[in-house]
């Protein structure tokens, strides 16, 4: 696979028998998951079930003890050396991460940069675009998320919902093949949740591969092609929203949904 493999086109994500421990605590316990190109996969589960860790393993912010992840067939964070997997250099891993968008629940914007520069920074830093082209793209993307009039503002001058929309524009600026969302509305006041979900819904219609960890069940029902329920580090159940949310087969899924619906 070439370095361009992950760029632009909607990507396939494959998680192969991933195990992850923190000390003696097993956070992921043999997770297998395939996300098809252009598919919107929503991951649900109780707190501590391994949802966020799974996202971080996909872009190698966390290294699995067993198993591996591939995007469009390219191993993420490792390469094969005989029958073993060897860690890539940090530079190579950063290059791969630049092609896998990640939207954090707490925005992670640069406080000393304007909104425009926050969005333009990554394409310039990775060498994908020159500064003028990156600024032009940033303006276009900020318009797409409804913030064309806030380009000169700093993050502290924005509401939480606006900051998260900037974070989404920043993820889009690298033209990733897949975007991972880690509970993108959990840090927001309730009245601001809708504006962020509206942007994600629009993004879902564009054909980008999305993997979304969320507690918003109604949103999952509306947007997901597939819902994955994870508990104690294992995928318990997965399928179309109408099946998993309305006719769950597993007792653990039914118990979880009875408490959140």
C-alpha cells in the first residue's frame, strides 16, 4: 500500500482480534470489527466498556497487546516482520494518523490560534498544502460547519458547540478516509448538542466513513448504518439500528437500553 492509500476516498477499517490491558485490567477482549467504506458505525455501551479505547486503538493512540488494525488494508502503527508485528517509527505513525480524522470530546483546539489557523494548521504541518491553500480550505470548511463569520475568533470566544464544530472542520482539513468521533457531544450543554449533531448528520450524507462513540440513542437510530454494542471490552451485539435498538437479541443489550431509553 502506498502512502496515498488512506487519502480522500472513504476507507475500510478492520479491527482484528484486538486485546488491550491497563495493568491487570482487560479493557478490550478480542474485538473484531469491520467498517465498510462510507458506512456510519455507532458504538454504544456503558461507561468503562472500552468504547473510547477502541477508537484510540484504531488510530494507534493506544497500542494493543494482541491484534492489529488496518485501514484500506494498510496496517496502522505496525509492519509485518516475518511472523511478528514491529512498531513503526513515531514519524510514520504520525503520517498515518494524519489520514485518520479524530474528533475528541473536549475539542483539543489550540487556544493561542484563531479559528481559521486552528483548521489550517494540520495541512501545513503535514506538508499537504501550502499556507495560502490551507487557509482557503479552512475558510471553505468553516463555512460548511456554519462558522464562516467566526474565522478571526479564538477558541475561548466560542461556545462549546462552536468549538466542537471547529474541531470537526479541523479533522476534515486533512481529507481523511475515516473520521473517529469520541463522544462529540458529551462535554456540551444540552442546548448546544443539536448544532453539532446536525453537522455530523450532514457529514454522514457525504459518504465519509464515520465511527462514532456516543450516548445519544436517538441520534444513533437516525444516523447509523450499523450499531455496535460493546460491554466489558467485547462486542456483544451489532446490526442495523432497527434490530439492535428495537429488537436486541442479547440480555445485556436489553438491560443497557432499558436504562438509557
